[in-house]
C-alpha cells in the first residue's frame, strides 16, 4: 500500500485500492489522481460539528470528459469503490467538497467547465458542472447579451449545476433553480449516458425548451440523490427587464413577521412580486453590514434581545428586513409600486429604495443578487461568531404568518439553550417558505462544536415532531434527516438505488440513500 | 510609539497601500525565487497587520524570500482581487492573515485553482490573551495554545517559518488555556501551496 495513505473506503483492502488507483491513473493521467494528503486538503474543510476524519476522502480525481467518467466508473464498479461527485464543490454549510462518508473518492468535475451553448432568442443555456456563476455572468456581459440568471448568495465561486442538483435557491423570479432547469445529461453507474426530457431523442433541438419529454419525467431523481453523475444541465435565462426596482421594507418588531407574511403572500402568489421575497432577521443583516458581535455581546451564551434591539437602533436595521423587486416595464412597475407602498404603509414598514440604499453593503449585495449579479457579500456571516463553524438548518414552512412566528420562536429557544444566536431568514417561494438558519459556532472550540451538533439534532427532531421537514441538509446529518421522512419513501429510494447502482458506488449515504 | 500605532500611521500615510517597505527590497528576489512566499494581511485588522509584519521579520531573519501586501476586507471579498493575489503567488506559497469571511473566500478560490491549504490557524482574542488553534492536513489533531497578546505573534510566525522551511513543527509548550468564547476578535491565518 502507498505508505502515505491514511484513509481507505470502508471494506476495501489497501492492495485492491492501490490497484484501482493505478488503473485510474492510466485513464486520467497521474496529475488528475490526487492521493497526497496536502492535495486532498481542499476536500476536507467541512465546517460541520463533527471531526474532519469522518468525511476524509481516500483520493480525488478530476476527469475532463464524459468518456473519462465512463471509463472511471468501470474501474470503480470492478473494485466496488465509492465515488462522490462534486461540480464546483462550494457546498459550504452543507458539507463543502467533502464526501458524505469517510473513504469515498471525490470526483471533482471542475475541469469540465464549458458553457456549451447560450441561445439568446430562447433564453436558454447548456452548461457543464465546472462552470461557475461568475463565468456565466462574464460570458453574458462580454457578449452584451441582455440575459439574467438566478444565483445563490455565494454565486461568484459556486456553480449552477452543483447548486441545482442540490436543489438550491436564488433571488430572481427564476429563484427555484430546479424548476428553471431544463434537460440533463447523466452518466449512470453502469457508464450508460442518459439525456433526460427531449434530450433522449436523437437530433432533438428541444432539449432545453421542453422539460417533460415522453413518459415519466426522470430529472427529479437525479437531484438530492446518488443515482447518476450529472454532466450537462440546461437552464433557463431571464430576459433583463426594461425596469427593475428592488426595494427593502424594514419592520421594527420580531412579532411583525406574522403580518409581513400574510400581507406579502397574495402579492407573491399573484406574481405582483415575481421573485423569492427574503425576510431577513437583524442578526443576518448585522454581520453583512458589518456589525461586530463583540461590540454588543462578550462572554458565553446567545446574544440578548436587548443587544439585538440596540444593534437595530445603532445601525438602522429592522427586526425584519424584507427584500423583493419589481420586474417589468416602467408602466407596470409604477402601477405595482403603488401596491407595495400601500402594503408597507398598512403594515408599519419603512421602504428603502435602491436610491436610498446607497452606501449600505447589506442592501447592495441583496439588490445585486435579485438581478443575478454574483457577489460574496453574504460571507460576512462568518465573521459574526468567528471560528469557521457553520451548518444550515433549513425547515420548510407554509407561507402563513402564524407558522413563521411559531418556527422562529421554536428555533430561537433551542439555539439559545445551547448558547447560539438566531441568525435566520425566510425565503418565500410561492406558497412555501424556506426558513434558513445559519448555526454559527467556533469550530476551534470543542465544547461549542459538541453543542452545535446537539443543537442541530434537537432542532431537527423538534421540528420533525411538529411536521416540519428540512429541504436540504448537511452531509453529517443526511441519514437523520432522511429518517424524518418515513420508511416508505426510503424503501422506494433503496429499490431505485439497487436498480441503477447495484454496486453502491455512487455517493452511498448521500441524502441517506445507500444499499 | 507602539507597533500597532506605527502600522496605523503607515497605513494612514499610504505607505502600506501596496507593499510593506521591509519587503520591497525582496521583490526582485521574490519574483525569481522558487520557494517564495506572498504574505497577505488584512489592512483593517490590527492584529493581522501585526502578524504580517512579524512574519516578514521572521522570514527575513530565516532568509526566506517573501513579499508582503495588504488589502482591505472589501477587496478580499472580491473574486478579481483575490485571483490577482493568487496569480502573484502562482507556483509559490501564500500566507494569508485575515478575518474568517475573507479566509474562507481566499481558501475556496485557491482550492478551485488546485491550491492546497497546508496549515490553517484560528486566533481568538480575549482580554490580554490570544488562543491559537492550528490545524494541518498532516496533523492528526489540531495544536491549541494560548499566550499573552503582548507575545507579539512571535511563536505563530515561527510555526509558519517552520512549515515553509519544512522543519518539524513542535507543539508549543504553553498550556492550552485562555479565551474560548466571546473574545472580542477572531482571525485566521493560513498557508497555501498555490
Ligand atoms: C454565505 C453563504 C450563503 C449561501 N447562500 C445560498 C443560497 O442563497 N442559496 C443556495 O442554494 N445555497 C446557498 N449556500 C450554500 C451553497 O454554498 C450553495 O448552494 C452552492 O451553490 C453549492 O455549491 P456548488 O454550487 O459548488 O455545488 P457542489 O458543491 O458542486 O454540489 C453540491 C452537491 O451536489 C452533488 N453534486 C454536485 N455535482 C454533481 C454532479 N455533477 N452529479 C451528481 N451530483 C452532484 C454533490 O453531492 C455535492 O456535494 C450558501 C453558502 C454560503 C457560505
């Protein structure tokens, strides 16, 4: 065995692993098979409250084509070695680029980074896994194409394909990313290449415009799963509207969330507001402003409500800060603006327009995100607590005021019990909301790390008891989250796994799916 | 004038706008050397500047070719700026000393270009003391130690010099106590092979 090797996939003998590595090197070249601990370091920065070695990869490979992936899978099937595909690998707070289980080989697809096609008439794009949002943005800008896409907050370094397969969200009217994807190419475990939807038909030119094809629609089973390696994805782009009017409405009290949601829901469902409305709590805004936690709270434990109120006053931040935009012509936006003004006045909110927002970092990055302009403004969150620990707890809620207040209070109580702050926001889909909470902790402190694990566990199970499921989870909790969705769903998933990946080589354990 | 004030004065005068003077003479050597190190310090974080300066002194004494640059937190959140810094360090190493947010961005952008973070240290400041937690791909467990802030970052600079010189890092002998939570500031330093 390679003397330097510390980590092996579960149940694989060192000699067998060495043989497989040799064969992989033949296919990919030595430089694209990483074994050295130092070169594996980027795949081991997990941010989660568990030891790094639980998610340590045994190796990483960087194939550059579908053909190479097909050849690699043949070797991995032969040796029954598991592989964990990533695209741009920036799933920070959900497990980053590390495999779901110790010993899996990371398949890093960043070298497959071609923007294969952008159709400016149909407003579609076809991209490979390694394409970043920034790359796509630069491509559109360089060609002066008046097209926008929706991107998540860490957009400048993340990519549309990886985000979509994890069912991520963004902030333009195309913010539900899976919904606005159209057609995938997937390499299956047996090396067959499947194109979904219209892509299955030879010579079809409708792959990126019609999602459904004929018969069952398969795309969904390749998201939040481990049934194939997605190598191409079609996505819809949005024509840049003639008039874009982003705004923020600030509310002074935590309890205002009830009336905010009830007032905005009809506007969202009727698409007066066409994008995902974000309702961000003070403590989400503060670090991005930026405000230093230590100026308001030192010592252990969660920050007090009094300190939070002081932050609001000192820095002009609402208890809740609603972000949304109007997308249309000047005439339609003028008409809809009157509705927004009336709603804000009726609910006690203070509107901040783009003009009035100048100079505010927190507002600027949000307004940019709402037009799909990549930035990294939200990384300020990491300075709130410091220490590099972060996991997202993201339960789904009905878009009803009473529900939001209940979820927020429950979460805040549990977080407070373990000494953590409520750093949360609600992202209004259409009829649902993603309630996203960043559980921030100091990962260099063992005690806080243990508490963060226990806290997430309690959040998960308390919410599940109330019937609230999370929409996405970090890899350390994948199994526990999957369990909250009940046995029948899991048994169907297992049957699919058996049929599509009988050797269990594709990311076993991802989203709790394994044989 | 203490060092913090001194650096503050230099900053205000614009002298530190791009390159620290101590390193300027090393520029030519830096660009030519294979074992060169680019040290990036966050200009709006006093301790980052202090550690950056200390690293410069230790590296100069050890004969390690290096160059120091400073950048503000806003610049370190911009992809183009960070990529330009990584370009500057291409084929060599880069040491960053910055806040948590900037450190994640820097490390992730480096990783996307195949850079490997060899060593990373989290620094937590309490009243008069700083706790360092140093992790590395080659260490089984992190090394944690605390020391008075007045220790002027000498030990941590020595750890980085040791890592670059390839010498075995000895675990500091000072007991691992000190500020755990709620210390007023948090910083990260790291070493990346680009
Ligand atoms: C400050 C901050 C804010 C954030 N805000 C948002 C937000 O607004 N919205 C949001 O959605 N997320 C957000 N995130 C989470 C995350 O960073 C993004 O979702 C990011 O887009 C995911 O990383 P990626 O795009 O590099 O995907 P990857 O990390 O490449 O992929 C994600 C996962 O999908 C699977 N996968 C990837 N590629 C393939 C493939 N080709 N075939 C099969 N499976 C694959 C893997 O399991 C992988 O771990 C945020 C993170 C941070 C730090």
